[in-house]
């Protein structure tokens, strides 16, 4: 199992192409460390699209969406 530093590096690599506000980036990175199994390539694409469509989204709502997508796949 990967340690926290390795998971943060994985997150940075997987999210490199997506520009997000800092408060969302930090929340997602922290959540990725705890729940990396929820984050597929499709999840990252959905995150980017949701943030583009709803730029005022809160980190709590974004994390709820990640869980919802994971449950439905």
C-alpha cells in the first residue's frame, strides 16, 4: 500500500492537466490520500467538467459528487 507522500505524488500526476481553485485542490488531494480507490480517470474528467459548469462549487459538494460517481460505477 502506498504511503501518504506517494499518494500525494500520484494525485499530482493524475490531476496535472486540470486547473482548480486552491481550496478545491487541497480538499481533493487530502481526500485522494484517504480514498484513492474512488478516483478513476473518469472521475478526474467529471471533476474538471463539474468545476467548469459550476465554478462556485464548494469542496464539500465536490467530494459528495466524487462519492456519488464511485457508487454508480
